[in-house]
C-alpha cells in the first residue's frame, strides 16, 4: 500500500505539473506509522483527529522507564504498564488503555522543589511476599538542593489497588541515624530478588546519600553500606561466591580522599556485597565482612551492572558495565570510554570493549546474529563536551572477537541525540515475529529500530521518507528513558511502550504503545522462536535485577 501511494504521487506529478509542489509535500509525508494498540489513542479536538498515546494525570515522564507486567493478579485481562511521572505520581494502565490507578508518592506534596524534579527512578514489579499479591516498588527524590529539602526514598505499592504498602523515607532514616548527606534522593531503580531462598523478595538500591541499601520484603532495613560517595547505579543480584545465596552488585562514585587508608583516587567502584542478615546493620566502606570484592575504575560508575554469560572461554556468567561521564572534572575529554567485562567471582577485568566516549547507560544482551551466543549492545554518548565526535553511536559486540560487530549512528527526524547514552539503554526483541531480533532505542523525539544482525536501520532516520525504511515512531517530545516490549493484550504479538510528554495536553505526561509490526519493519527473517524478547526492558525484566 505504501509503494502504491507513492507511485500514484509520482505519476500525478508528471500529469499535472501545476500541483507539483503539493505532490512533493505529500511525498515528503510518505511515512508509515505502526498502529496503536486498541485503546491507546486519544481524540485531539484541536486537530480534529486521533493522536497516538494516552495523557497522564500528571507531569511528563523523564528518566522513568516503563515496566510491563501483570500487576493486578488477573492474567485474563492481559498485562499492565507502570511508569513514574517526574512530579512524583506513579501511573498504572491496563492493556486496553484504561487507567488502573495513579498513586502520589510522599514527595508529591513537597513545594520546595519543581514539579518535574521529584522522580527519576523506574518501577520494579514482583511478589514481595509468599502470597499472590504483586507489588510495584519505585524510588523517588530530586536533583540538587531539592533532594535534601524534600527528601526521597523507596515505596512499595499494591499492584491491584495502587495503595502504598510501605514507604522507606530516606530523609527520616538519615536523621534518626545521624547520617550527613547533601541529598536524600533515590535515582537508582530498585532491584528485587529472593537472595536467601525463603520465598520473600529483598529490595536493593543506591542513593545520593552515599549509601546502598538492602530492605526486607516488608520495607524493614536488612543493612546499609557506605559507598563513600553518591550512587547512581542500579543493582544486579547473582551468586558471586558459590554459597547458594545471591550477592548484590552495584556501581558507585568515589572522590579523592587522602585521609582514608588506603587513600581513594577520583573514579568509581563496582562492588559485590553479601546479602545475609547482620546484627550490625551499618556497614562501613571496605568492610571485609560484607564486601566480597571491589574493583576500582578511573571514572564514576553511573551505569548499572548486567550479569550474563558472554565469554565462552570463561566458566559461568560475567558482569558487564559501562562507566559515567564526570572525571576529569575540568576536561571535555572524559575517562570511561569502554564497556568492561568482569569475572563474577572476584571482579577481575577480563575484557575491555572500547567506545568513542563515555556512557552511563546499561548494556543489553541477546543472540542478535543467531549464532547461539550472546552479543552485547550499548548506546554510547557522542557529545563533544565529553570527548565524543558530536553524534552518539549504537554499538554491538561479539565479546570473544576483536572490534565491534557493527556500529551505527541512530537518527530520528534527521537528528541524532548526542547524549543518547546518558542512562537510556537498548532493548532487544523480535517485534515483527519473523524469527530475528531487533534493537530498539530512544533517540531524541522518537524511537529507532535496527536489525540485530548488522545494525541497519528499520525505521526512517530522515525528515523525508519517500522510500524504505519509512516506518516512523515519532513522539514529538524528548525521550529520556528506555522503552519496554511485551505482549500487553496476550494476543501473541509484541507491543512497544515508551513514556514522555503528551502530544495533546501541554505540560502533561504521555504514554505511547505501538503494535502490529509484522511485515512493516522489513527485518531479516531468522530461525529464533517468533516474538522472542531476550532483553525486553530496562534491567532485563520486571524485577529489574539485571540478570540474563
């Protein structure tokens, strides 16, 4: 149908030269848009037509990446989507586009910070207790001095009703325990895992107050570890030392301190922490009773660790992690131009995957070239302010061979987001159901999709799309989060979700869902199971524990 329409326009332009300009404009608009999932469109009275997405009862979505999961405990009505608004409201929507609930977190009522500086964390979903109840767990808190004025923390919300089950107030905790802090915010996305096999989930997260926390299922403190600097990273859980219990792996910053023994240089750490219960809940920096291993790097670690088996020559899984973009402070050429692969048991660096510049995003993993081995995909910053070429890159590696598998420069509407690697991460799925995998990213004002095998673009990268690829996932607002993929209405077809600002109501948030990619993407056919989704969302799964 697409080519028939464009061919008609070409013929018409030859027959009726007087309307050539009109035809050219129409040809420029030869853009295919994948259909919205039923219920995920709203009528725009200003333009007298339907527009993609639903408008949220609150501010725009900033860094919060949506999660797709069954949160109401009723699989017969499909899956739900949950996302956090920058104003501290958490939103849950049903598969049919209707609102399940919207819940205001404690920071919502604080007037000492801006309405779009209250929530950056992403929701995690899981059964915290042994029963059937499903919970949404999310962090909150703002940047700058507002992070101290309003405070922050982590809350657990009942998935069925939207009522807050418990709230861990970091500001209150810090004051009771006399912990000095410049900020009480939680940028980190909580990770859920049953670390000791008792059927109850523990909750791990990092904070701007220089501590990492592990909570019990009911929100009570298990322990808190002094990282000695801010924590942007979200944790992963894995059995590091082979004792049958999961350890918590997380990255952090570190600032030069000559008073510590040994002194600390500028940079960052990746640390693996024991998760067992302790009589003394306050764990000091480098406490050997809690730290299994600690690995230093010359850049802040704002990226979040991923646990996956990507090196055939190394037994078991490895840890993959990017860097951050801070040190050296007064330089436009930042350290951290790499993705590191660490040995799980001791944190030793096994391999370095070089990049053009630093990246705070997390990697995605999947068998994107169908060789029965996992590849690694990451978005790398390109801004010249951090040492890049001016344009971000999407890069895929086969870690056991030198050099990247492929590198591409992503664009939407002809533009490249130079900070596409700033916490926005790739997802991997077979969107069109033909047995091959695609890589999907946020880039500027829309989403971009690429062939997993060679990185070729499957969506229009230019302003004018008069030939394939012509598919466009234009949102119109800047995207700062990772998309999510899942079968919302359980029809066997994958749907694609992202949060941003509303295209209909100025100042409000928007949630967008596309579906029906079969025969529209033009991806290579493959041999994998149709609609596979090895890495469908930020941190890999609804529990956000970062483990493949």
